[in-house]
């Protein structure tokens, strides 16, 4: 399915995050904003104290043996660190939990392309046999609307409003499967299968790249995912089950 979607990718003039399409990346953005608010509060307090000490010549007049003040500057940082640590642990377990996933997509990293495999659609009367390679589209073959260094010849398709799981491994050097708009990143390690999950809530095409320096052509190893509704996704599986 070649459907034109409005792209949103990072450029040299970008200031904010890319448009999110997963509840995981939403939690990351909330944590980022909360952490910046705490940092700004600390900087303002420290700045006020510096000004006070600069213009007050008797800085030790009311600070000597002040147990209340010492208790405050010990407990306040401890509470702030506890708040940050609790939010960090929540995000850690949220990204690691991949139970209740409806669809699994296997991803194998090669130098320098990705190989995808659908294994959830197999039975005695229906063999999907859907496995294909995904290479970057060369500059000379780019068409109007395509994104340079991020477009691939074959895009894996997944349904939105459905929790999906990506199983990631590799066959040669180290790689890393990363899609910023979904808030997922996992290393492809030898002899191990890592997994990430996401719950996209909008259709579209979302791009990523290998985040591990895997060789001379590391920057030519993009990722592009396409999301449709469940009916269109099942129709795509049925029509393409023997074409690759």
C-alpha cells in the first residue's frame, strides 16, 4: 500500500521533539518536562541564595547551629531525588513490559539492512510466508515526497490502536533498532533476542535509523514503519503473503 502521509522528522532547525505516536513516548515527554521544571526551580533557588550571600555581609549571623535549616537542605534534595527516581523506575518497567501484545514482528539486522518476518499468521490452511528485506532507497531513485536517507524499498506494516511487539536480533555486528516517534530503542546483540513494544494511536509512516555504529555504511541503514487500520493490515498480509 503506497499511501501518502505527512512526514514529521527532525531537521536542523527543529527545537521540539518529533510528533509522538505512542503512549511510551508520551510518558518520556512528560518526564522530560517534569525534570526540566525541577531543574529550573533548583536553579532559581540557587541563584537567589547567591544574590543574598553577595549583598549580605553578615552571612553567618543567623546560620550558625540552625538545625531547622540544615534539616530542610537535607530533606528537600532527598525528596526531589525520590520523585525523579520513582518516575524513572516507572518508565524503565513500562518500556520493558511486553505482555499482552497482539502482533509480533521479527527483525534481524544485517550489514546494512533489516530483514522482517511475520510469524503470527500461519496455520494448516494459511501460510503467510511473509519475510522480506528492507534496504534504503538510493538517492537516484528517490521520488517526490520521499525522505532522503530514511526511505526504504519495503516497509513493514502494522495496525494502529493495537499493541505490537518487535523481536530484535542480528547476524553479524552490533546494531540498534530505533524509532524516535514511538519511543523505542533496543540493541541487536549476538545470541540474544531483545524486544520492544508500542501502542500507536495514529496511522502514518514513521522513520528511524540504526543507532549503533555498525560499520562504514552505518548511516545508510534506515527504518520505516507504516501503520494502517486493522482491516487494511490484514488485507495487506493476505495480498503479500507470497510476493517477497
